[in-house]
């Protein structure tokens, strides 16, 4: 017999286990705990005052409830009733019209004034303009609307008195369907444009002066420079101002409620006014919640559309 050599088995390789991750030190644990404690009030506030009301409104929209009696399940009946209610449909139409006109006018005025203030003027005068334009925003919308209601009065209002000096007949600002919405928009824009104004001033200050100087050397002047250079570089700020402006405009309440109470007829009635009247005057909280849910969906849809379109029109440096 011949001796056959059996090949030796290859040496077994030692499997090296991954070293366990080092445990965080006491100082790191303390830092994380401190950060969690600082974040806790904000998170708790968001959950209590935002998440819980949203979920509660969605649930309540599926019930009939007048506060006095026990709630009864209604399913989608509140939504069907809302779609067949002419007042609700008109309020959504008025709110959308108000949003488009008010936000467009607000951004136009704010941008124009920001470009003017950002021009050549003393620093102290620039600070005066900034404070003056922002001041209406810190006042109560209801108190401003009360004052404006007297100013726009057809018989003894200051606005019609000034128009009479140049030969214009008194305008029924708050009692005509053709002019009531215009008066509400003017009052709203007068109070709200200060926020967009400050955003635009900050955005203009962040644009490097070298870019404008280069555009001037290339022959761009005046309006051409603003359209080709300033607006593209200001587009991120314009996006923020438009998003905030649209969200606020879709929730307008104080100005039309105080100035016209939704009239004449339903020409200035907004969605939030319908929610208020349905819930607190008619005690139909389920139906009011259904309108609120639809308004929430509308706000989210419009905001999502803005961010979708921003991919094409917003340019970051």
C-alpha cells in the first residue's frame, strides 16, 4: 500500500469581533440631557397646542355636537353638507380671491419700499422708515380695524373727505359689494406688509455689492438690473415672504369681521368667519370642524405647490 498524504487543513483564521462602541462619558450624557430639557417645552407645546387640536378637529368633524347633548357619529355627513352649503362655498371663493389680491399687493408694496429704503439715504432715516413700516404689525388687528372702520365711513370718514377735496364723490367703501373687499384688502395689507418689508431689507443686505457693480459695468441699470440681478438673488426671501403671506391670508378673520361683518351679503365672508359663526353662534361644532379640516388641507396644498414651483424659480447663491 502506498501512503497517501492528507493535505493539512488550512489554519483557522481568528474572527475578530468589532470593538464595542465607547460608552458616552458622564459629560456627554449630561449635555444630551440638558439639550432634551431645553427642547421639551417646545415639543410639549407643539403637541398640546398643534397636534392635539388638529387630531381633535378631524375626529370632531365626524360627529354632530352642540355642546349640550352628547356627540353623535355622523361619518362624512358633515362634509357632504358643507359641499352643499352655498355660504361655505362662497366663503372659500372670497378667501381665495382675498389671498391672491392681498398677497400680491403686500409683496409688491413691501419690495418697492425695501428697494427705496435700501438706496442712498442716511442710516438714521433708514432706521426711522423700518420702525414706521413695522409698527402696524405689532398692533391688534381688531383695534386697527375699528379705527379704519371710521376712516372708511361713507358719510364722515376721512378717506371720503380727502377724495372730496379733489372732486370725487363719496365712495361706499364698506356698504357696497364692489368696494367692500377692496377696503378689507387695503386695511389688511397696511398692517401686514411690514413683515415682508423687513424680510426684503434683510435679503437685499445679503446680496454682495460686487454683483450689482458687475451688472452696472455690463450696462444693466434701473429696472433691468432689478429684474435680472436683484430678483433672482432675492428669490429665497421672496419664497419665505410669499409662503407666510399666503398662510396668513387664508386665515384672515379680524379685518372682515370688524369692518363689514362679512357683508354686504356674503361678499367679504371668509372661511374662518364661517367656522366661528358655525361653531360659536350656531353651536354646530362638527360642521365647523369639517370646514376647518378642509381649510387645513387647502393651506397644506397651496404651501406644497409653492415649494414645488420653487424648484424652478428660486435660485440660491
